[in-house]
């Protein structure tokens, strides 16, 4: 979409937040619209995002992620939590003596760094004695459509896509589920 249309000449815009916030909704700027003042927001939807103009009176607040400094060495931090988790044995200890494993990953709608996380997890499981053919990566789609082909490669990387069993959860296929009670 192009720039927003001003439907009437603005008097004075409402104040913007004092500092920019990271969130799944990006407030672009205040603008005048038919209903008065509006905020143009970009929703994190699809690959390009979705723009909407929302009247000010409809905006209660925007949710924002809590700021956090980036990890200086994400790979080292990941290895540390795999080897020294809080309140539980390490993944290597948990995998000892097991014959199979299932790793659940989020579908493509969630920005999870699977290419960073999966290699050391898979390596740990195999080093603990679980055969590669007995490791399942389950794509937790919820009620979303399955992710196939290029999307799975984008999510997990070519090597994992080619060498591990990856299956999609089918939330609407009740015959694939086991009722465990309430």
C-alpha cells in the first residue's frame, strides 16, 4: 500500500510515544482520517506485513516486547543451557537409554531460530545413542496449514530437511489424535 491519504487537514497531531517500542504492531505515525485522528500500524502478518489505519479512540495500548540485550554468543549460550539447565538434568542425561525422541518446533508463523537451536539438540540426542531414524521433528501447526518443501527448508535448513524425519501436526484431523481425558 502507498502512503496514507489525508482526508482532512490536521489541526495538531496527538503525541507519539516518548520512545519507540518493539512489538508485533509497528505504529508508523499519527494521521488525520475520516473518523478523526488515526494511527497507521503495520501488523506482522505474512512476509510483507499488513497495514491498517485505526481510529485513536479504538487504541487502548500497544503491547511491546521487553527490551533485552542481544546475546554476545548465542551458540555458546544455547550449549550452556542444554548442558546446564535450571532444575532438571541436561538433555544428554535425559536422552541416555532412550530409543526415540520427538522435538516439537513452531510452524512458520513464529520467528524461532530453529537453524541455531536444532543442530546441537539433534547432535546431543544422537551422541546419547538415539538413532537418527528414531528422531522425529514435529512441526506444531496448531490449526494453521502444514508447512512443506521450501518453507520447511527455510525453517530448519537444507541439511536437517534432507536428513531427518519432519512431520506436520494436523489439528483438524481428529483421527490423528488420542483423547487423554479432561
